[in-house]
């Protein structure tokens, strides 16, 4: 006669080292998955190099709006239409695709704004990504443009903008690309003479984390002997 036995390790008792390691590993995997969802990363390919960017979790309206536009390939082919060395580089205006509309560059975007999300810990450090917006007279609530954003080149100069413009992400790799773009020659309206463009922005996709191993084992064993 055969019987089934279930081995539950130290069920109901003190955890052994391997179980503790498993728990820590699982917690780490869960935290990484949370960060990937709440702080997504993107690869921005430009004519002057590649940047990796990460969006912040405490500015969810800006994060989700940016992710939505990226999913629609909204930014592909858009120029950096305003470049000020020692300050910032600005992009995101769909009008900048068309040189015939050069006098309107800086005024384009979706027919909506994004409510301001000022977070004290998100300052204008080098590589910070912040939303452009209209001035205070026309925009007293400091609502952000639906698509235009800028990337900080000089944090000392841009620090005065803290609490005035929503910072919603940062460049984590490719800071030298900011320097390259900031260094191009521009006209008196800060428009680059050469084409400085976003070629594409793609969300970084990660493989789903492997499911943790089951710490219980089900075994079958013959507990009797037939004589």
C-alpha cells in the first residue's frame, strides 16, 4: 500500500537560511518590477547621440502623458528647436518638423495641458527633464505643455526654475549628448543652424522576472513493504 507524504520544510517553525534568502530575493524582484512600472525608462536616439531617461513616480500625470506620446511615436522626427548653452535644450514641438513653420516653433503641441506636479526633491540638476509651459500671466496655475520639455544643461543657472516648472524625469546615461547638443551654433532666437533632431524614443522593455521556486515539495513514497 502506498501513501503520499508532503514535505513542508520548516513549516510552522523558524525559517532556515535558504528560505530567508528566497524571501529577500523575491522582495527585491518585486521592488524592481514596481520601479519598472512606476519609473519607466526610455531610449532617446538623437542626431547627436543616445540618451537613456527615467521618469519619476511622484509625477504620474507627466509620466503617463509622456509614455502615451512615446507609444504613438509622437516625438519621432521632432527638432530641438531652442538650444541655450549653459542653460537648457528644449524640444517636443511637432511644428518643428516643418521648416516652413519656423516662425511658429515653440508654440505647437497637443490641445491640452498637464497640471503642475511640483515635488521638492526633484530639482533642476544636470540632465533633469522638465515640462515647458506658457508664462505666468497667461498660465497662473503653471500648467505644463502637453508635449514640450527641456533638459537641463547647467544646474546652477536652472536652479532658479525649481518649483516653477515640473521636473518629471532625468537622463541616466548619455549626459555627454546634452553637452553636444548645447554646443551647436544657433541664431539670435536660439534655434540651431543644423538639424538637431529626436530620431526616436522607445520604452525599455524588460523580461518578466522568473517566478520564485516553491519551498514546498510534494513527494510520493512507498511506506510499506510487502512480504
